[in-house]
C-alpha cells in the first residue's frame, strides 16, 4: 500500500519485501480545467502547465546540478538554462507538459523524473523536488483549482505504473489553497543509505525563480 506522505515525515526507501527502492519515478499528474460558459450550455478547456523540477546539492549545501524545463531561460536571474538530464545521467525528466490531461485522468503522470540512485554522483548528498504552476494568462489560480493534481513516487516507467511507493494529493491539501509553488521533498544520504524526507511546504510563488531561491536557501542541507 502506498504511503500518503505527511509534512515532515521521514521514510526509509524500503519495499515491503525488504529490498531497497533504487530505481523509481517521481511523477506529477493533473488535468486541464473544464469551465462552463454561456449559462452552462457549453464549456471550454483551460490548459494548465505544472512544472516538476529538482536541485542536487553536495554535502556543503552547494547546488551542483539541476533539472527543470528547457523552456525556462533564467539567465536574467543568474540561473542556468533548464535541461532534462542530470550531469551523471542518473535522473531524467520526460519533458514539459503544457496542458495536463485533456480527457480525464488516464492513470499516467504528465511530467516524470526517473531516478537511478545507483548512478548518482557520489558528490551529490541530497536531491530536492519541487513543483510550480507556470505563470501564464490561461490559469492564474492555485493548486486547489487543478483537477487531481498530485505527486507520487512509484516503481515502473513513464508509460507503466507497477507499484506506488508514496504520494501527495496536492489538490486536496488545505495548505495548498492560494499557493502556486510546492517543495515536495528531499532524497538524502544518511550513513551510506538513501532516505526520503517529505517537506510539503507550499508558497505563493508566481515564478520558478522564487522557488529555486527558497530551495537553495532553506532546503539544501
């Protein structure tokens, strides 16, 4: 049974059979918003763009790698351009989904970062995952208005879910009302083993730059 993550919770990456979880996906799922128009006689679909990202830190809390959408060019903020692979190729992002599910929940996540802990650079001490609503004219709301918005860790591939290990149901969290940025959690090394800390801190951030700054300042160690 999947663990419903609670803010502040720390978990061992251990499966029910006692083996360690080393290859898995961190995925984000959501749907487009269907808005009734003309006295409810018709409807229109509003595309919603959520962005799943992560930062990788060394033991000193210094950011040494990153993954976020290549569609982000953050050079004006002094940040590197987005990319889909970590330098060691241990993490891979499936790419930016700009709309969400258009015809209801298909059971698969829209944006996914695959993780192979056995390949992570030894200098990487922690990996922080975070989520943002892209600030565009189509949707100016918060997480609570996005159908079935959720994040989960699972075994499988981007096209097949074998076993869900842990999950956040973002759309139903009361502390996500009014919020557009979420620091989900952190993978970290402890005594030679990888563990996971559920963070679950939500913010009003209308730019990924603000969330990146928060992660680098407050969640790097």
